[in-house]
C-alpha cells in the first residue's frame, strides 16, 4: 500500500511540476517577449525620413542597451545598411535573417556577436516617405531568460517536494492507523491460541466486524463439534464395554474366551482413546496445572496409602497449560497411576515454567533403549508386573503431540522412571 501510494504521489507531483512549470515558463518567456515588443514599438515610432534619409529619433534609454555586449541589443537597417544600433553592440552588428517579408514580428532563437545564445525579435516595415524596407532586430540574452525560469522553477520544486513529503507522512499515518486494527486482530488471535481469550473481541472497525463474527462462529462450532464427538465416543465405549463385561462375568474364570475378552477390551479402549485424541482441541483453553495434580493425587490416595507411598509436589501457583483440562487430567493421571503402580514408596511431581511436568518414582525404572518401545501401543516391558493394558504411555504421548508437546522417558534420581511431559504454557 505504501509503495503504491508512493508511486502515485511521485507521478502526480511530477506531472504537476511539468504542467505548472510549462505554464510558468510560458509566462516568463512571454514577459521577455512583451518587453522586446515594447522596445520594437518604441524604435518603430522613432524612425523618420528627412531629406530622403532614414533616421532614428529618440532611441530607447533602457540601461540594458548601454552595457557593452550585454545581450540586450537593437539594430535598425535598411538595404543591408545599418542605420542605428544600441551602444551595447559596441563595434559589432547583428546579421539580418534572409528571406523575411513584412508582417507580424517573429520571435525565435539566434546568436550574438560572440556566439552567445539570444532570444531574437525580427520585424520588417516601411515608413511614409520612403520605399525602402527597414529591418528591425531586438534581442534579449537567453541566459537571463533561463535564469529567470530557474528562479521560478526552484521554489515550485521545493513547494511540490514539501507537499510530497506531507502527503507521504499523511499516507503513512493513514496506512499504519488503518492496519493497526488488523495487527490487534492478529494479537487477539494469538491470545486465543494461547488460551488467554476464548473469543475475539469486537475490533470496532466496520470492515473487520464480519471477519471477527465468522472467526468466533468457527470457534463456537469447533467447541460444539468436539463436545458432540466426545459424547458419541463415550456412548460407543459404553455400548461396547457393557456387553463385554457381561460376557466376561458369564464365562468361567478359566474359560479360554476370557483371554480374548481381555484383548478385545484393551483394543477397544486403545482405539477409542486414539479416536478421541485425534479430535481437534478447543482453541483458547487455559488450564491451571496445580489443581489438576491435586485432584489426581486425591483419586490415587487409596492405592498410595496401601503402599505407604509419600508424594512430593513442587508446582508454581501460576503454572498453566494451554489446552483443555480433560487432556491434562488424562496425561497426568496415566503417568501418576504408572508411578504409583511401579513405585516403592516415593512419588515426586515437579512442574517448571514452560510447562514441563516431571513425574518421578523410586521403582525399577527402565533402560534408555526400552523407552521407545514403551511408547508403542499395547507394548509391556514386564508382563509379570502390575496389571495394565500397555496403552497409558502411548495415549499420553499422542495427547502431548496433539497439544504441541512431547513425552520424554528418563531416569529419575529417585532410582525409578522420570516421565517428563513438555507442554505449551
């Protein structure tokens, strides 16, 4: 926008300079031409015939014609004989153009005695009492005409330059002020993504109001679709798991079908969780981390008491996760549950800004080479350990990736596993 405005301003000012300059040039040139005509009229009026001799009475007293070789000259001649001339010509004379006939004075360009450029008026006339054709030449120095033109053009150029500068400033202010609303809209969109806002505020600009309305409608539709998808997934989980539970209860504990039922239950749980994690998350959500950790530890209080396990929580009060509480509960819940299952007596949760949630235990841990396999769905490193489906870590990794984060499995200084959950804050 600024570049286009600059091009148009420069083009308009250049056209104005050329147009106004042409008018001023014509005005200045015509002023010199009018002065030469006035001198010519004075000279013609002073030409007389006495005793068949052509004479000039009362020559012009303009001091310009007295300065030698000044470029201001006049000369009267008849039949190639100079009758009178201005003192400024000194001993030189002006050559008369050949082929001219009596008529209106002609003004054009010429050269002086020293080859200097002149503006020249030529006129041919006759006077009563003589049949001789008289030639009159009046000149003005072209350099003086040019200097006068430059004196007019210079302030014009300065004025137009100042005008262009003012227009450039005005256009810049207008563009930046007009685009300020779009910059604020972009900042508001970033705040929505960061979870600081759930909707875009009205910009107060009529051109942007429809855009903000559509974006807010898209945010509402996103939340509505996600809620309905999760509701349908919950219904599907209930409709599938209930018959499986009934079938499991009807079959004897040692029936071969029990193994198949357990496997089906694990697969259903995995695919349902996988489908849930694939749903788009609601934009603009922001969840405090501390209350979620407290709620998870409250749920795990009974198994922790059974193992006499003590929990240590280090969490800044302002720590927050840029996402939904349900996702954060699922991720922390799975990791804390694993820590309680495998831990012997200590559980530590450390939260740092960023947000990084580190859940550590004092259990057997795992080797670094086993960490990638632990994130594979359904994989278990120790089939003889505590009961489980082998899906928890894979679900946490998927949810972390969905929210723009990652899950890292490391060695804890407590001796067990440290699950580092790196999430957007």
